[in-house]
């Protein structure tokens, strides 16, 4: 038993070491671990350069303001670094300015501190400052401390101005480092967002069509589908955020000027795809509600046949969702062709479903029955998936035209 305990104690540290090695191994690929290490390294570099300038070059009284500012605005994208730097410098300038003006009028007293705090907290709620609004009060507190410790009026104004200069230096260094040293370029995050959303739709539809092919599903199962469809909303929001981050990462980013990044598929196309998949998720949720209400309908053979035909139709949609969950920009030309073929097959399945429904004399016009609604949902789903495929095909055509245009121009010249 003692050997077993000793073996377990030896295994625990080895397990942790193995996980650490795996983490650093994954850092070699273009994933979260690599971006984390890059951000830590760049933040360290920016802080070190800021400290040298503030401490050794300027001999500032409070040199820590510079490296603190440099690290604070080191964001996931260059664009966000610029935006947050502007907001942060503005917030600090307002906070320091409040202290300077009110200190001049009321002196370094408790009343001044209360007035500065009240004004800083109020201005900090100004919407243009965004998440940096809290820095107005923070800067005002540091400025008050500096103001009180100064021995003369000239020294007070000098040190308050120095705070703003140090913050500006730190922010500038942070932006420059983030722009020039491994600037984050998240082209793939747009694809990951589409993958996650499309795979969630595939999982749900892929669970539905086999059950429908067996006949009318049980109420417990349709209720489960309805709950799962309601959980698609946060996945949609995550996909939208991924596309926005990917687009934002190209702004002010010098890496996008490299030849291998110039002719990538437009993010407008990815955005249109996510928008279309968002509408698909709404239609799927509506369809699951209709299926969940099916239990009030009759159980004749016509209805069972309709369920099986509807299952065949959903199988064609599941195939499209599966293809979308594997979208890869490097293979998008072939994939877009496959998607267009799958969309055409889905349209044929929908047409066949409608023909069989009308041939079976189903009450499609009866609002008390779900069949007319289900047919309408089938039409909308087909149209949305077709639109998604068309958007991707259009993006491929544009990228191909952009890549061949320079070559054509060179031959003409």
C-alpha cells in the first residue's frame, strides 16, 4: 500500500508536468496558447521600454505610470489598443485636470478630495470613455496624492503634467509594440465561429431527421429539441463576436499587407454567412416549436408519411450544416461548389415534400394544424441555406478575381 501511495504521489507531479509540456507544445500552433504567450512577451517588452524611458531618460518622480499604461492598453487587436489608448489618455487627462483646477481653487484639503471624487465619478460615466471611465477617478486620486506631497505650486503643476506625459509615453509604446511585434491577425477566428454555430445546427438537425424518418416523434423528444434550439442564441452571439474580432484584427495591422494575406476572403462574406446562420437558427427554433405542437394532430398514415418525408428534407439540410462546419478558406473553392450542390439537393427535397403533402390532401391551410407552418419553415430554411451557399460562392469568386487581376494587368503591360 505504501508503494501505491508513493507511486500516486510521484504520478501527480508528472501529470502536472505533462500538462504543462502539452500546453507549451500547443503554443507552437496558431491557437489560444500561442496568443497568450505572445501577449505576455509583448507586454513585458513594452513595460521594460517604458520604464527605461521614464526612469533613466526622464528621471520621473513616478515612473511606474509609463509601464502600467503600456501594459493596460495591450489589447487583443491593434485597433482596440489604439481605441483604448485614446480613451485612457483622455480619462487620465480629465482626472488630473480636475485635481489641478479644484486644487488651485480650494487647496489641498479634504473638501477638495471630496469634490474631485464626485466630479471624477460623474464624468467617468460618460459613454465615449467606455471601459476606461473608471480611470478618471483613479487618475484623480493619484494626482491628489502627488498634489498634496508637492512643496510648491510650480512643483505641483510640473508633477501633474508629468503624469499625463508618462501615461502618453506608455500608451504610445504599447501601441507601437503591439503593432510591430507579432501583431495579432485573427483571420481564422471567423471560421471558428462559423464552425461552432454550423456544427451546433448539424447536431440538432442530425438528431431530428432520423426520428422523423421513423414516424411521428414522441412528445418528450420534441420537447428536448425545442430546449436545444433555444440554446442556440448564445452560440450565435459567440459566432458574431468571432467574426467581429477577425475583422477588427485587420485594422491598422501591417501583416495584412503581406502577399499571402492580401486576397483572403472578405470578412463581409463571413459576416453574411453568420447572419444567414443566425436566421437559420431562428427558423430551426420555430420548426421545433411546430413539431412540439404536432401531438394535437391525428395519427393517420398520411401524417406518418409526411413525417418521414420531412425527415428526408431535414437530412439534406443537415448535410449543408455539416459542410459549413468544415469551412476552410484554403479549400473554400471546392467546398463552395459542394455547398451549392447540396443546396440544390435540399431545394429538390423541399419541392418533393410539398408535392407529397398536397397529394396526400394534408390540411396545409388549417391554422390549427402544424403542417402549413412546417412547410413554410421548410421554404424559409431552404432559402436561408441557399443564401448562405451563394454568399460563400460570391466570396470565392471575388477572391479569385482579385488574385488574377494583377497577373492580367502585368501581361497587358
